[in-house]
């Protein structure tokens, strides 16, 4: 009851703030996402289905050593990206922040490219997640028509994202709990079974890391022999880590609708450190512990994937140990994970369009929101893109959906490159204008080193993603086209926008830090704290 009153007070303050001059014609979203929503949205956005299913696909390529090393290395890049985003977004918590930051801190042409690039990433993954959800049902039955599943899932996404933001927050809150249960459950399963707690009473420990028992481990040769083969094995694992690990960008997209953002957002971003270590690094370690890279069932899953969770390395390990019930539980929880991922993608894609419209990079009608602060037209366009999921109905068109999804491999890393480059411009703009970083709500450690470190690797990685087509006998024109198309398109979009609108690179001393928006947020947070203090005082008086 009291929490509802607090919510009403904060929403009223936010609505009043959003009606001030200079702000009404921009952001009309409502701050209804509470601290617990942000925390669990951060978890939901970090943990994807790739952690449970696709992480095992590269184990035969690189072995357990390369798989773990690749995830450890890329986690350092992700934490550096998190430092950059957290510092900017916590100070300026606005809708579609890093897209608008690129526009304001670097060049409007880069902001336009950032918006197009990031929209493609979640929008195209929505039909992919819907398709994955439908395939998970095949673990139990193939009697439910594909079209029916697609319609039901799409209807749920629309309902959760249209009626009110708090429904999205609540849904992610509960769905993320399911992901946490699954992630911790699989880590616990690994620990117990490796110590002999399995029907076979096999205390295998780190046997699959021992080269005397599993020849070739822990670093497996791939495509070539010797050190070159081991490097290619590591590279294959690294590309899987790049595709699997994400998270801080999804937290940042909630900034414009976060309640008391300068207090809640820093805590949420700090939680990324623990999640990256616990889930990704330990997850990569667990896969290498449970299965040898040469496991025949794992090899078969690569060439002939089983329906549902049947190709998950965890499920394969359960079946190898004659554990009958757990695979069904894992399949059900992975379905929740898939549904949560698609739900997050609808939110992020629609807010990306909304942010671009606020910056006048897209038609102004896209800034119209419902009474509950939902950018209804942006959600509508995102839903139209999600209709690509119906390509899965026919075997002839299903391959087209795979081609579209392959486009997203590069967009994710390019987005990180734009974020980190934008941060470096932000860092030096603060310095040029004499604004101390000590005044920011969040200060990322080891800056600007983290910015340079993450920018270097995220700039290089998009060119490596499709390396396999250049290997002898592996050339495939379609794979090459969809792996590198976005790398060619974005510079063209940048040049066209720059020429048509005559934009220029903004000098550090000329950068503006969304002063009007920050003033609105300052007033909102002061009123929010005041209202909370009065409510706390009233509670204390009542309780005595």
C-alpha cells in the first residue's frame, strides 16, 4: 500500500517536471521503473539464451581452456564498456541515452548511425527469439502449429510493452528470477555432479581438462595444426563470447523511465561486475568441466541440432549421466529466458526509435506517447519488424531469417565501439570545460584507460567476425555479405547524413551536456527525495 503511494508521488512529480518549458516537446515517458525493476532488468538483459545453449557449440573448436580464456578476456572488455556507459548515463539519465550522447558529444551524423545500428540489433533478434521459443516446444511436442506460437508470443510482447511501463518492469522482474534460478541451478548441478553426485557415481572432477585422459585438452587445435590451430580455436571461442556477453546497454535504455535514476542506476551498473563474473566466466568453466570437447553427442548436436534444449551442453551432460527429469526443467526455464530476451528487445528497439525521434532524426510523430508514457508508434514499428518471425513457417524462407540474424553479430560490437568512442569525447569535454568527475554520481575506475581499451577491441572485432569465410575451402558469398554488410552501410549513412545536414565534429569545449534535461532531473530528484522523506516521517509518526 505504501509502495503504491510512493509510486504515485514519484509519478506525479515526474509528470509535473515533464511539463516544464523546453521539455514537453521532447521526452514524454514516465519514470515508473523502480530500483528492483532496474536491478532485475539488468540481470535479464545480461543473461541470454546463448549462455545456456550456444556456449557449448565452440567447445569442440577450442577446448575447455580456450573457452574459459576467451570469456575471461572478453569480460574485461565488457566491464570497461560498463564503466563508460555507467558514468555518462548515471549523470544524464535520459531516454535512449548513448544514441543521443553520440549525437551531442561527437557528431549528429554519428548519432544517426548509432540509432540505426542499435535499432537493427534488438529488432532483428525479436523474430529470432520467437523462433527459438517455438523450437523449444518441439522438445516435448510438434503438434502445435508454428504460426499459433508466433501469434501468441507477439501478442504477449505487445501487451507487456503497450499497456504500461510498470508491466514491462514487473514481467522482467519475475522472468529474470527464472533466469537466475536456471543459471545458479546449472552451476550447482556442475559442482555436485563433478564431485560424484550423479546416478553413475562418477567423480570426474576436472578430468576433461586433463590431456592424459582427454588428448588435446585443454587447448584444442581447430582447422590447422600447432599454435596456429590453437589460436584459431581460441578465436572461435572468443567470437562466441562476443555474441553471448551483453548487458550494460539494456540497463542504460531504461534510464529515461527509471525512478530516482541517479541513485538507482549506479547501483544497477555496479551489479554488472558480479553478474559477468558469476554467470559468464563460471558458465564457460562449467561447460568445460561437464563435457569433453570430443563428446560424440556434442559433436552430433553441432551437425544435427536436437529440438529444444536437446543441444544444450548441460542437457547432453544430464543425458550422459542418465538423469531423466532435469532436462525437462531446464527446457522450461530456457523458454522463460527466451521469452524474457524477446521482451527486452521489444523495449530497447522501440526506445531507440523514440530517442532518434526526440533528436529529430526520425519523423516527429514517433515521439507521441500514450497516457502511461509508452511511445506507441515506436512499439508498433518494432512489432512490424517482429513479423519476420513468420518466415519460420516455411522451410524455404526460414534460411532468410538466419541471414537477417547474422547481420546482428557485427551491430552489437559496433554499438560498443560507438559507446566507448563517445565516452572518450565525453571525458575530454568534461576536462576541457573544467567539470570535475568527482561531481558525477558514478565514476568508472581506470578511466580513460577503460575507454581506450574497450574501443580498440570493439573496433577490431567486427572485421574478425566473419573470418571463417577466408579460410581455404570455406568461401561463402552469402555469409560474407551478411557478416560485413553493416560495416559497409554505416560509413555510407554517416557520410550522407553529414553532407545533407552539413554537420561537423563537435569540439570538446563546445559540447553541451543536456543542461535543460539535467535541470528537470535535478528538480525531479529533489522533489522525489523530499516526498520520500515526508512519507518516511509519516510512517515513523504512525508506527511511533
